[in-house]
C-alpha cells in the first residue's frame, strides 16, 4: 500500500507548544500503515524491504476507540505489525517459508488490547467483578498489594496518593505517586499518613492531600521527592519537557533501542534457531526467557513473547509488593516462582535459570540489581563463560542516560513529565493547563511492545551475527514518541468529545479523572 501523501500538512501548537496535529482526521488503519514505515525507518536494523512491509494489512474502525488526541492506537498497531513481521522472518529462518503469509492487525482490537490487563475473564466472570469478592480473589492469587503496608493506612488515601494536584502557583501542577506504599512519600512531604479525621470518599482523601500541595510550589515538591528518592514529577508541557536536559538526552534515543555487546567484549559465535518441531510450529518455540520484573511494561513484553511460543519463567521476590491483579493477568503462559535474591541459596538458583536463558528481561532501575551480581556486565560475562550470546532486555521510566536515569518512575509519571497529560487536558478543553492522565495504561503497554520487538530483533541478530544484544526500553521514550518527539506521529485533529463513542466509558466522571483542582 502506498503511503505517499497519507499525512496532511501538520498544524503546530494545536494542543500546546511543541505539538503537531493533522488538519483532518486520518482513518486509524491508514495512519497505522504510515506510522509502521516511520518506525521501520527509525529503527536501526529493522527491515526496509517493502515486500515485507507490504505483507501487513491493517483493518478496523476508522475513528479512534480511545478518546484523546494522542495516536496511541495506530502507534501500538504499528508495533504489533513489527512483531508480526519479525515472527514471519523467524519462521522463515526456522524452515517454514511462506511467501503469501500475511500479518493482519485489527486496530480496534489493538485499542482494546491497551486495556487488556483489566479486561480478563476467568470462568466466564470479568476479573473486575472477581476483585470485588476479596475472599474468592485471594484464593486465586496471594494478596501482593498488602505486603509491607501498615494496616492503619486508609485505602482511599492510598489510592489518592497517586494523582495530579494543583500547587502554590496557579497553572503549575504536580503528579504525586505513592508507588505501592505511599507512607514514606507522604511523611516526607509533611503529610500524616494516619490522620485522625476519617475519610469516607475519594474526594475527601484528595482534599486532604491538596491542602499540602497548594502550600508548595511544584519545584519544592519535586526537590523533596528527588532528595528522598521518592516518585513524582512536575507536569510539563511537551515544549518545557523538550527543553530540559533529560528531554534533550532522550530525544537522541530511538524508540526501539537495540545495541550490540561492547566492542571490547569477547566475540561469541552465532546461535542459530533450531528447526521447528512441526507439533509446535510457533516462531519462538524452544526459546527460553527469564523475567525479573513487576507491574506492567516488562511483564507485557514477556507475555507477548510467550504468546509466540517462548518458554517464560517469571521470578517474583517474596518480600516485594506488586499489583495482585497483574499477578493473575500478566502471568498467562508463564511459569512463576519466588526467589529472594538476598538469600545466597536463592541467588544460586536464579543463576542456574539465567545460565539456560536466551533472553533476560528485567524492569528495575539501572544499578538496582548490581548488588546481586546481575548488572549488565555480569549478564554479558555469563554469556561469554557459556560461549553463547544472550539478549538482555532492560526497561525503566526515564531512560538510561542523563540525570534522571536512576530515578524511580511509573507510567503516570512518564505521562505527566513528557507532556502527555497536558495534551490530554488540552484535548478536553480544560483551563489553566490542567493535565489529565490517559484513560488506559498506554505507555506501559506500548513500552512492553517496544521491548518485545527489540527482543525478537536481538534473537535474529544473535542467530545471524553472534554475540549478545542489549535492548533498552523506557516509558519516557514511548510517551515522547506519541506526544512530540517524532513529528510524523502527530495528534488527531478531531475534538475529544467527538472522537469516539466510548467517551463516557473511558473518561468517567469527577475523581476518576485523577485530577483534583
């Protein structure tokens, strides 16, 4: 399909400084075709064979399903297409060539996939309904979220410790993030996590926190969080983020960032794919993946690879909290186990698993795993000792260079720091620069896709060229891409209240917006 003139000339600053928008609505499948070629061009090592790209067919509704000006759906659809192209190439390498094989991506299904972590059914019951029955849900999966929490903590305050709040200066907003235990962050800001006054609604919890944020500037809250190593971020516009040192650093990195092992490393021979067993002709059958990660992005990457036939072992830390829901929905197709890396015996067991892995996926900040002998250099050295390369996939929030590289972060922080939340607020027509978080975990899910594409490219490179390969994915690179870093991936032209028929389902009312003026 020709992509010439697919995109109309762009309008600058429609959704604020540093943004670009189409002059008219481009059908989602059409836009996905264009964005696929943009990403293919900008991804070093990805195929530029037009015959391979032309095997992709996008189908689905013309209008966006997810409200908002951001082109989340066509970007995710293009990345899914890249997974399909790579899967087709691996099948060919493994002895199943098929010149007429197609990659078909339904963009409407892609939009729903972006919210799929909470759209699972178990025994014909939606997972959300099961969550309301705590006794039944806890019989399915341990209560990971309560680990380390003081039972006195009001659950409403815990929920509202992660949200966007006004600050002392009008028009400046701050995204608080309580992580999985907000007590340390709240105390650091001078907020009593166990107030005497009972809170019976989310609005009351928000009012309680707003009393503190409106007495501080965004910069003061930021300094307090940075100094103590807590999560949170100033809510930027796309232009103001781009002007920061971190914004400039991230803009130099490709969305799909795959690099070979350092040139001074010991060369390793190619590790070819084995011929496919006809009883299990999936592209990644026989590939072993070890996952050490929590929450969404990195586990999504291994889930995608598991769906293509890979054997995935997910290792949980028994002492670290996680979201119980995700321990159910993002473990499908995986074997799970618990190992405490602080324990030398468990650490030895982990090393045994690692020695057999083709891909290692980890979602901790740079440097966190070094104390356990699991730094990038440690992983690459292990590969040299066994004389077989490994694909090392690492995912974090703020990227791997610059002053924020080791800062803890979450999807909500990436959305607010990059300007995505600001753009969403402009899309809703809100005043005073009021930001709004996207309705779905778009950056998390998309970052998982990015890491999956990188892992598959790494496996192909290992088979053809040898050596180990490093894949770096970050939430901020994803949000910058869909917001402003790639001007070819621009905003939708259609107002948000007309963008889709599911507006009320995704937006909700009042406190569900997670913005408290």
